[in-house]
C-alpha cells in the first residue's frame, strides 16, 4: 500500500471521521485552540479534510479551490514551536484512535503527520 491507495481504502467517510475527531478537540485545547479563529473552525476542518483527501489519492477539490498547498507559507502567521507541533500530533493521534481506520492507512497517515508537523515548525520556542 502506498499513500495514493488510502483514499480508495477509507474514502470520504474515513477522512471526514478523522478530521471531525481532530477538530472536536481543538476549541478547548489550551495550546491549539487560540490559534484557530472560533468563527473559522468549520472552514479549517473543511480545508484539512479536502487537503488530506487530495493528498492521499482522492478528488483534487483542494487544488481546484485553493491551488498549491504551500503549507509552510499558509501556516507562517502561526507560531508553531515544538510544543504546538507535539500537541497537534497528540490530538491527531487521539483522532486516529477514534476513527479506527485500517492499520495500513493509519500507519501511513501517522508517518505523514509526524514528518509534516515537524516540517511546519517555524519557531524555536
């Protein structure tokens, strides 16, 4: 199995479940909550879901709506240090457990999230 097989395995519903489980945790989180404008949580949830769907073999709606992901640039305004990165991973790990995706898909997604969250760090402290 490779990255592009994940969408065919878990489909829209799998990504919807995963991302919803992640965003249910965000508003009350003391580290990540303040980074997300309260009035844009549904938009943030949709953007992450559409990005993951595209990235892992699904329809390219994200590209059609937003263009190239440019993840570092889009996240530049947010102070992402080791603590924020680790908290994001903690919440996503919780979401992965809740979503109960097939083991192969979970392993590939976890590997992607680990690398990408480290890449997104833009502050030392």
